[in-house]
């Protein structure tokens, strides 16, 4: 009797043995069904050794209660006397609720776990066929299948078989089941069976001899007419048999289902015929098949039906599989498939996804299959459909480092074991790690993690996933370094041919040159070479992810050669997580940013500084530039220093742009291209304004010392004044001066003109830094007029001679350098011209429209496609800007929000004022942002300015990557550009031309 207020000794023992509900367990142990076991001293020990003692005990009670009275004693006696049986039965009951349900429905099936002969330890297809032989219908087949599954699960949870052997047994059981189902289908339709030969080809995990507990069984059906039969009728008969086989396995009955049979990997997928002849299969694969279909065929295995036909199918398709790596778009196809898998995982599941998530099973399988396809064409030892066998063969052949292969093997086995145990619990198809604590506890204990199973499971899972994530890409690249490096004794290196094949398969156009770069970087025994060997496997993967891997690797070699003796360089890349990936993105995305970096490689440090990519403001830049000018000896040295700051800041801006546009492992690509365009425009405007301020200070100081005889200001025009400069934009300016008190006007004018001439000379001196071109053609009288005027001269000209196009150009006027107060007075002077009171008259509106129409017909370059010219083409920059500027000139006098030099700000203000509907404003904004990004992309990729998409395929692909289009999607990019700008042009026709 238990003393009130104290726990019974049984309660305490149950707690110690891992029961989570000892009270319920006590009640179950006292039930009559377990009377014979009550005195068994080892029962609690055996229950405590299971994954879930509570679950095991509940299952045991149900099994005992389901026994006829005459049989229950046999069950309990066997449990007491036979430890191997006790471990097997309780192990299954403590792991699988679904198999406990099966045993409760079929109480005699426990007997299959009692005796084990040697053959029972590792049964094959023949043993499973005997186990299913008595099944005469669909229901009996399900019962027999579960009975066989019971034995597999028992061997699994007791450790008799490892995860690979368990997966192979499940595939063998599936093979036997498909054969039994086909026998049932033939027996139901003997006439159909007589007309045709039918072979069942297993694909996926069943074909690879590595099936899960619950998985779709992927198949392909091949049919041929029996001797003397009509082919059309024979294929119809074969199709009926195949469809019946699928129903036998897939349909739900009183005994549930076995698993779905999925034939969607067949030619044309679900749109194609269920059964084809061998010649029809071959015709499809030779002409229409995509890369992923050959990757899938890597696992093809004939499992049921006509063995000769199955063998003929495999003999015919196998050579095609091993030639797939020679297909034109092999690399981009494979990369796109992997990205598509990851992109389709719901965000709320990606962290729990064992199979498809980062560091998951698919990463290992994908990497192994890609390496098999690349190297299997010249090495038949790699022709295995089983992931772990193929991984071992890759390591044995030197295609994968032995240590990497061993780590990956261990991680894959752990992740597969997790997947098996998760599915075994309820025999449901899932790859999600559960969230419930009890489920995690059972899962951890089932894997042998008995001390704090939830925390231990999470830690081990994350550790193995991290190994996979780190290795699955290094797997491709590390052996490439071993091919050119000193190897430890016993290691096998890739042959030059194999290394070249792999580089070519990864997208490198010149594998021989790439190998030379790798040898230069990574060979030798120095510490520098050792660090490079650590870095390069990852960097090569990032380069391969770009449109031009060769350029990325070449640029990396150049930067490394330039900084090779600098102690901080390799340390930065090795230790600062983001720096190496940021550098890889920048070096492989085009010519502009690498050219800037190679002129001053120490700017690499920017990429490792967490705040290093943020743009510097104008005040900060101007202060730095003027300080550098003040320290310099002479005007040329001063402006060289200012241009050096400009080059560094151009690199900072371009690098940030590329990294935001491509995205990295730690930060996704930007979701707001408009904000990116604004940031670039502002950053380039600020650094050009600071450079002009430095050139002005240098020119003045060289001849006049601290003060010029006249006050002087630089007014930004066009994109410069609009804070919308791109990487390749000139600086459109006006120069204005005003003589200081007591200074003769002619002397002041001569000084102002000499300053302008000297500034332009200094900024265009041939140096390693990009020049800053100053364009003053928007001044009064254009090229015929004086380069610089006084404020009074501008006033007189604008009052008397100003044309409507000049007033329109002044919409962008903003002070940029020099005397700020003079610049502000210039703005006050031109405000009435650009925002005329009561708006523009009809004649002025007609004149603006006439000028725009003339520009469209005369200024578009000969041969240019008007649908793809970002500046002057349909719906491009000019269309949007002229439309917005017309609204500013008509309504700016009444709407303060329109009085801005920035296109997007003015467009938003026009919408806020009710001058343009929201949808139309959005259409114009989208087109303007896209056209601006195209111009920026062309400059980044080609290193020179351009207004149209490049014609060279690699350059076009690089523009596509910058704009967010993956490999093989440049056609989609061009179509999208045409669609967006076409819609914008329709708005322009309505708002600008009044159509």
C-alpha cells in the first residue's frame, strides 16, 4: 500500500526508465492483459530502452488485449524468455504508432519477429517475394506488405541493419511489391497480359536502392507488343495493366494504402502517354529531353515485368545519361534546378526541411549526381544509382577529397536516419522535423541520444546540416586545387583532363587558363598558398554562380598578386565572413568594379568592414577632398588626390550596388530597385560634386591663393542637378560668377574663365583614375556662348532671349560646388522661368511636344532598336522625364511638391496633387527605374557607358544577373523590358502628347 502524499516505488522507477506519464503507465501495467508480465524484472528495463516507453507500453497493451485468450500466454511467455524478440517487438512499438496499429489489427503478426535465421537478417527481393506470395488481392497485399515492413523496422531500430541497408531493404520490398501488383493486374486481365510485354523501370530512391519508409515510388513503363500482336492494341493493353498496377499500390482500402506510384518522370511528364515503346522513349530522349531527365535516369533500374525489355531499355538510355554533361546548357540547367527546389520551399518550413532545405539531403544527392554526370562519361566506376556508393566511388577515384567524403557520408547517414524515424512513427510521407517536444524527444531517443534528447538532437542535426552546407559546394572545387597542389601520401589527384571537364561543367569557358590561375595561387608550401587553398573552393563556387566565372578567377589572381605581400589581405578574406563572398561577387560581375579595384587594390578592405559599403555623404567627401587638396604640392597633385578619392568612392558605390543586386548567403538581393537607383544616383552625384569642389580649390590656389577675384559657383544640370547620375554619366554644369567688390569686371571674367579651363584640364588629365568629363553645352547660346557668365548676364539673357527648352533644362539646376550663396541666388533667378506663373501657355506646350517628337526621330542612333534603347527608346528615360517635366512647368507654380530637380520625387508629387492617377504614376516610375538600372548594368558589365542591352551573350547574361534574372532567362528579361516600357509609352502618349 502506498502511503498518502508519497509516490509509489513503481512510479519512481517508471520516471527513471524514461516514462513521461508514470501515472498512466502504472495503470496500464496493472491491466489484466499484462498479468503474466507483472513479475518480469526486465520488462521495465526493456521498455525504458525504447525511443518512447509510454508509446511502447500502450502498444504492448493493445497487442496483448487483441490476442485470443489461448494465444496471449504464448506472447507473454515469449516476451519473458526471448530477449532478442523482446527488443525487436518493444523497439518497434516504441518507435511506430502505425505499426502498433497494424499489430493490433493483425495480432498474430508478432510471430514474424520471433525467429531469425541468417537469411532473415538481410533479406533480399526473393525473401520479400515469398512474404507477399500468398496475397491474392489488394487488401491482402497491404497486410503482407506491412508484415514485411515490420521486420525491416525491427532490424532498423535494433541496429541489426544500418541506415543504408534499411533503405536497400525498403527498395527491395518495393520491388517485390511492384512485381506482386503486376501479377495481380495480369491475373485480372489475362487477355491484356497476353498481348504485350511490359517492363517497370524504378526511378528516384527506389531505382537508387535507397528508399524511405514512406515515399512515392517513381517508375517509368516500357511496353512492346507480344509476338504477332498489333502495336497499337498492345500499347493500350500495357497501359491498362500499368494503370491497374498503380491503383493496386496507391488506392486507399480498409488496410490503408501502400504508397503512391508516380509515373511523372516519364517523357512529357503527366502530359505524355503512360506507356511507350522502347523506340519511342529513345526518340524522345534523343530529341526533346531536358538535362534534369538525364539526371533522373541516372537512378533507373529495371524491377518488374519483362526482364529482357527492362535490360534493353537500360542498355539504350545509359550512354545518353553519361553524355548529358556535354549538353550546351548543362551547368545552367543544373544550377537552375537546385535554385528552383529551394525557392519553392515555403519560408515557414525551410528551417525544418530535412530533405530540400539548405544543408539537407537534396544538397548531398544533387552534388553527388552532378559530379557523377561530369566524370562518369570517362569513368564507369561512378555509374551507381545509390548516393553513398557513388560518394565512395568519387572518393576512391580522387574526384572528391577523402576527408570531405567521409564527413558527407556521416552527415547523410544521420539525416537519412532522422528522416526514417520521422516517417516510421505514423508511416506518413514527410521530411519536416517536428516542432512538438514529445515528438523531438522520441526522435532523439530513437537515434541513441538519451541524455537531454531534444537539445542533443537539435545540436547534432544543425551540426550535420552545417557540414553539408559547407561541403556540398566545396565538393566540386577542392579537388581542382589538389590537381595543382602538393598532395599528402596516398591521396589521389584529379587528372588534368578530369579537372578540365569539371571546370567546363561548372561554367568556365577556358578550363586550361583557370587551372593555370589555380596553380599560381595555390601551389607551394607557403602559408599564403595554404590560406588560398582554404579560400578557393568557396570562391570558385561563387565565381561559377556568376555570368563570367573566368573573369572572376582572373581578377582574383590579379588582386591577389597585387596584395600578395600585404599581411592583412588573406587574413581579411579568411576571417571576415562577408569579405570573401563580397569580393567574389564584385570580381565576377563585369569590368567596371574590378578595373577600379585593380587601380588601388587596398580598397578590398571596404568589403570586410560592416559599414564599409554605406555611401559617404557630400559634406564628408568634400571635407576629405579639400583636406587632400590642401596637403598637395601643386594643382595636378591636388586633383590627382581628389580623383583618387572619387575612384575609391565609385568602387564603394559599385560594390554595394552589385552585392545588393546579386545578394549573398547572409543577405538576400534587394527587393526595392527604386531605392537602389536613388542611392546610386545620390552617391555618384555627391562624389562628383566633391571632386569638382576639390578641382575648383586646386585651380584657385595655384594662381590666386586663398581667394579668387570673383565669387564663383558650379550649377549642376541634367542628371547631375537631378541627383540621378549613373556610373558613366558626364557632369552637365553651368558656371556663374560675380565680381568681388572693387574688382574690375573684365579681370573677374578672365579669372573665372581661367578657372574653368584649368578645372576641365585637371579633371581630364590622363591617369589611372577615371576622368570626370564636364559638359557645359546647356549654357545660354550653347557652344557659341561664353563658358562662364555673371549672374547679371544670366538674368539679362533669360529675360530677353530664353527659349522654352532652356527653361525646361533649368528644371534640373541645383548648386553643386563653389560659393553656396551665389548658387542659391542663381536658383532664385531661374525659378520664375522653370515654374512660370499660371503655367505654360499653349504655344509653349506645343513647342515642347514638337521638340520631343523631333528628338525621337533624329537622335536615336542609326540601327538602334527603339523598343530597347534605355534613354531615347519607347517608354525609356526621355519619355518619362519629358512627361514629368511638362507637368512641373505647367503646375509647379501652384504645387510646391513639384519644385524638385529629381524625377521620381516630382512624379510622386504629381500623383499626390491629383495630376496623374496612381497606376499610371507607378507605370512611369517602374519604367524609369528599370531603364536607369539597364544603363547602370551595361556600365558595370562592359566598363563603358551604353544605352542598349549588350549583344555578346556573356555580357547580356551578366546584365540579366544584375537585374535579377537567373541563367538562361535573358529572353524573359528582354520581354519584360519591352512590356514595361510599352505600358509606359502608352501613359506618355496620353499625358504628354494628349492622345
